[in-house]
């Protein structure tokens, strides 16, 4: 590499390339935006999540979204479709903060390590590496509350507490049986890391496509509402992709909460439940759920960033 190229890479800093410098204040705002985006959206789709989890663990009883919701509301109560909202909120606030905030940090870090030329040439790989690294850390914060949430949502009515405090005490008291707080960390990583890589990579690519091929004027020439509309559409498309990618692992996380699978390995659970069932049971509901969730997550995140003068994510 010529000396001039080496000097150029040494001087280049991805943290100062954008319209808004990526300083610690910027990263801090991204952490807050991610917490809001994930916390609010995951709580908002709790009824879909309750039904989806039950479709995964008991597909013969809970066959479809609407009928599943009706069965839960009829057999338990209308409030039962909101089971697990509290551990969902407490789990996804820190998870969202770390996922979105650390994605920005790792993305800049890896770009800096690669240098200007290679960071542009291998931009997609940097997005993937940043997303995977951020999600690895975020899942450590999520796992305990995710285990509580799944247990609350999938247990036979009357066999497990539904209130947050009682559920956590029960999980902690019977650690040998529940494997609380990190018994599900490996299947959680296997679900969330591919999910997040697909989510961030697809989002970045779709936004880039919109601004390159459809909205071809400079990004700043479009109104904030138009930019946020592009954000939502890109997020929804990304959500569909990552729902399909992560569904088998999501099914495994749900199945591990069932008493009949207590102490069994992931491979044994998968073999007994069936690979086809792992890939398909509850998938339609999950696509609707994750598409909507991801679209609104990116919309909330970018709305928050826009309100603070940071602009929307992605684009040319």
C-alpha cells in the first residue's frame, strides 16, 4: 500500500465521518433510544407473544393466532393474554439499550480497525460483526427475565405464578429444575444473534436501496416524516427476514420451559419435537409479530434520534 494510503487510513476516523460526530454523548443517546424502542414494542405485542409461545409448545391445541388468543382468553381470562408483560419490560429495556447502543459502538470500532478502504469494501461484514457483538452482550442482560417470561407464558394455568415477584422467587428457588438464570443462554444466543445480524444487515441494505434507487435526492432534502416512513418500511422488511432466520431457535427457547423437556439436551428436544415443527409451528404469527415489532422499533429509535438532532439511520 502506498505511503499516502497508509497516512490517509491513519487520519481517517469513522466517528467523525457523519453529519453528527459519534462521541460518547451520541452513543449514550443511542442506548436510551434502543431501550425505549425494545421495551415499548415488546410489551405492546405481549398478547401475540403469549399466543406464539403456546403455539410452539402445544401446536395441537393452539393452531392459529386468532383461535389461540380466543382459547387463552376463554380458559383463563382476558387478562391472561398479557401474561409476562413485566419480565418482558424488565428484560428488553437493558437488552434494547445494549443492542442498539453497542451496535453503533462496535460498528465504528470495527470500521476504524479495518481502515477507510476496507471499511467501505466490506461494509456489510462490519454491520454483521457489530450486530453480532452487540447482541452477544445484550443477551446476557436479557436471559434471566426471558426465562421468567417464557415460563409464565407457557405453564399450565395454576401450576406456576404469573406475577413477577412470585415467578422470580419460584425460578430462583428451584434452580436445579428451572436452570435459572442462565440455563437458556445458549439457545437464546442461537436465536438472537442470527436474528439481530439479519435485522441490522437487512435494515441497512434496504434503507440504502431506498435512498439509492427510489428516493434519489440527497437524504436531507426529504422531510422527517418521509425519512421515518422509509425507516419503518425498512424495519418491517428486516423483521420478516429475521423472524424466519431465528424461528427454530425461538421454538427451542419456548420448549425448554415445558416440564416434559426438563434436563434434555437441545438436540434431543429438536429430534423429539421435529425439525419441520421447529421451523414452521407459530411461524406465521411470528412473522406478523416480528415484522411489526421491528418496524416500530426502528421507527421509535429513529424518531428519538431525530428529536435530538441526530438524524435517521442508514442511507447513502
